[in-house]
């Protein structure tokens, strides 16, 4: 029992990490409520979690809020760009199939799929890159696409992690209440933590390659 309650025991480390993720999840939800601030909130979440994975943990709440403030402008710009892209895709999907002739609609649909994949690539890497490195927005977006292509196994793994919940909801609508409850505690921070395990691997490989060049 003494070993079980020891703060350095594996069980207590897991409990402590879960507690940290719950706090981060609440911070993320609160800071994302205006919607327009979700990009800065997501960047702050990546910042703190990547610090966890590197063993550079600091004050949890203060670290999140400082990252939110420091990355607000650039992260918000990227977030609004992604929202605009999503809006265009939704409108095209709803309207295009009704008003365009079939051959033209198929060409437009192919373009939409390409844009959706590009947007997903940016979503997977742009906010972790913003959290980790100081670059102009354009360069961050470019690097996000390059990393997604150059590290395809990790990119596919991250895509599966992020898309798992929407797929489950679509296939099994009866799971929505349970997933909604889970999202209040670990739904966002837990998913980002799993995805950032792959991001951390990519960043380590990239940094190692830069040092060897």
C-alpha cells in the first residue's frame, strides 16, 4: 500500500497525468467557447502536452494561459483560415451536387477531396508547429504540409486518432451521450495527447536530421 501511494510509483504517475489532462481539457473548453479563439486554445494545449512529453513540465494553468496569449494572433489566423476552408467545402458539397452537371460535379468533388486532405494535413501539424517554433504563419502552414508528406506513417496514425470519434459517432449515434460526457473530462486533451506522441516523434526525428545535416 505504501508503494502504491508513493508519488513516484507508476500508478500515481498515471493518476497525476490523467488529472493534468482533465485540467487541460477544462482549460481548452473554456478558452475555446468563443469559437474564434479555438486555434489559440488548441496551440496552448499542444504546447503544454509537448512540454510534458519532453519532461519540461512547469506550472500547468499558467503555462497554458501564457501559451494562449503568446500564440493568439498567429494561431487565430490559421484557425480562421481552416474555418473558411471548411465553410467553402460544406457549401460546395451542399450546393454543387444540386446545380452542377454530373461531369463538372465530379471534377469539383475531386478538387474538394484534395482541399480536404490538404486542410487535414495543416490541422494535424500547424498548431503543434506553432506551439513549438516561432515562424510566420505562411511558413508554418508550408512546414505543416511538408511534415505531413515526409512523415506519412505518423500522419496516418494522427489522422486515425483525430477521425476515430467522428467515425464512431456517425456509425453508432447511440454513443453520443457517453462521448459527450467523456469530452468534458478527457475528450479533447486525451486525443491531443495521443496525437502528440506521434508529433513528438516527428519533431525529434526532424531535429536529429537538422543536427546531422
